C-alpha cells in the first residue's frame, strides 16, 4: 500500500483512477486513492492519515484533479452496540460526485 502525501497532490493536477471517501462518525472522512498501480490513503505533513471534515472540502481540494470514479463508503461502529446484527464482511459503495456546487 502506498502513501499519497497531500502536499504532493495539492498543486499538481493528476489523473485519479479511483477516489474512495471513507465516511466515519462525527464528520470525519479519510480519502483512499488509486492512481495507476499505486493505492493508499492520503496523508498530511505529519505523516498521519489526513482528516477531511466535509464532502465539500474533499471536492474543493481535489477540484484540480481528473477523477475517473469516486465513491463514498460509510462505516459505523455502533451497529452491535444498539442490538443490530454484526456488519456484513463487505461495505456498500455509493457514487460520489466530484462536481462542485455553483
């Protein structure tokens, strides 16, 4: 798995084959990229997975890139805590538009 540092992406237009927004509770999002044969999370300058705080922020920060396919996956740790059955081994990916609102 590769690491994509945001400092290398933010001013360099690139073609992203697959962008996956991983949605967690409390408006925390991580971004996983596939570019050519490389795939991995986006990291900040402190070598930590970069946290994004809204879908709009992700759209703005990647607006200069050409994204071939984008999806959002949501994960919640609360299913079993509230009596729901354990999660499936797979998660559902919903289409995620990279188009900025006007």
